[in-house]
C-alpha cells in the first residue's frame, strides 16, 4: 500500500456494534433483565470466586467494568497479567485481538470475552495475506507489527510491540535492517522520528485516534494554556504536534507522547492542575482514580471506541455464568504468533 499521509474523516464511518448476538442474548435473558446494577456486580463477584477467574480490563472500558476488574491496564500490561496469572479462567474485557493474545500466552487456560464482536478498526486494516504479499515485495526487511492485529497477522511478522514499548522493539531490530511497520501509520511516523530508523509504513489507522486532529489540540490549548498535553502516538495529530514541538509552538516541558500506561504514570506525579487527554475517553475514568485532584479534559469528547464500549456488566455476568465466548487460537497460527509476541514481552 503506497504511503499517502492524508486523513479523510469519512474513510472510516463509526462502526455499529450495538446489535450484536451477545447484546440480543442479554436483552432476551429473563434473569439478567430483572437484575439491578448492584445485583449484577454481586453475582459477578460470586461467580468470579466460584470459577477462580481473573477479570482483566483495558483502560478504555466503561467505568463499571474497570471498577470490577482485578487488573486494569494497557495492552502490554494486560498481556503480562495474562501470562503471569495462576487463575484457570481469564475473562478479558477488551477487544478480540487482546483476548487472542491472552489465549496465545496462556494456552492451558480458558479465555472468555463477553462479546466477540468487540473488534478493532485498526486491526481490520490488514490481513495475513496482505502481510505475506508485503514480505514478498521486501524479502530483506524485518516486519514489526503493533499488537492491534489479529493472531493470523501476528503469525506472519517478526516482532510485535505495543505503544509502550514500540521504540524499544524497533531499536532491537538489527542495525542496517529496514523495517516494515504495520498497521498504524501515525504510530509508525512517530517511531520513524524517535528512532531514526528506515521504516516503511502500512497506511492503517484507528477511527478513534485518527479523528484527533491538530485543530483539536490548538482549541484545547487555547482554552487551558497552562495544561499538560498527553497524546497517544496513534493520534492523527501526532506528526504535526512533533513538528510544532520542534518549532517551539508547543511547550516541550508540557507535551508528552505516551501510551495509556505512560499517562497513568504521568498523572501520579504531575502537579499541574489540568491535563489534556489525547486518547479514547475511557482513559479519563482510570486517570481520575489514580489522581482525583486533577482535572482531565479530552481533546475530543467524541473519541469513543464503540468496540470497547460493547462490553457491559450484563454481558460480563452472562460470560461468567454461561462460560461464553471462548477465544481460542489454533495451531500452527498460535505458535507462529507466539514468536513475535515473545519478542514484545522481552522488550517490555
Ligand atoms: S480505540 Fe481504536 S485501536 Fe483501540 S480498540 Fe478501539 S478501534 Fe482499535
């Protein structure tokens, strides 16, 4: 796919994941229909104990899911938890590729996702066949994939990374080797600039992060001139913001390009009252719990991942009650994907 660094907001219409089979199942379930939120929470806790399950939640999940989870984190932290847990059952409150990664890392455990239609617009931009074709076109290059890819795609690549360790992983690629980076072009652009490596980009993007534009940064900075700016490297404004930083148009001491895990660390110590948050808005629930004394302003209030939000308490309860939906990755894809994932974990 040729490089074409433009963003068309109409290219990815917002996905519809409201009417999924799991949504219909909980709506038609007579027991679930009469449970209050408190009763659901109590039953989830009881079932979790009974089944010896661990509940993992991504930072972008809705507040009640984050609150009931045993662990909340970014993709890398959740992978580490999935690999380390002794629990025989993992209920993964995140999107499907994350549950696949957990299943690959813990093949002896059962991994459930409350709604398997929780997908990812970024992961959907590349298929295993497209990766094989890209490799045929560049046989001497090393392929690095962001973790937001299917297991079938991970099976075709050399290294995996998350936004929190992408630069370390790229630096671990032998010097002199050119890199094919997929699927997020904005993260790839940031990696080019920060590592200085020769990186060819796949032109994929996340519809949530790509929609966060330079004009959003300018507007929020004008409204909150003393605030710190926390930007996820998937954001569509990240390359322009790096240029603005170099030109002195953005304050060096108050502009931070961070993974969601990096944002959590930042707010634990930052004394400035206001942070502008450039990522999915679910992150703000987590940041408020970390440091409730600060004010968090989203760069865009509509930066909402519909896929993450399709995981709800009724679906989590049904998942634990009925042991649905199991996520399995078959061989040989699991073993081949594991090589790339292990390299991601080694560079954590
Ligand atoms: S926020 Fe974007 S990258 Fe993250 S899961 Fe949703 S669609 Fe995928």
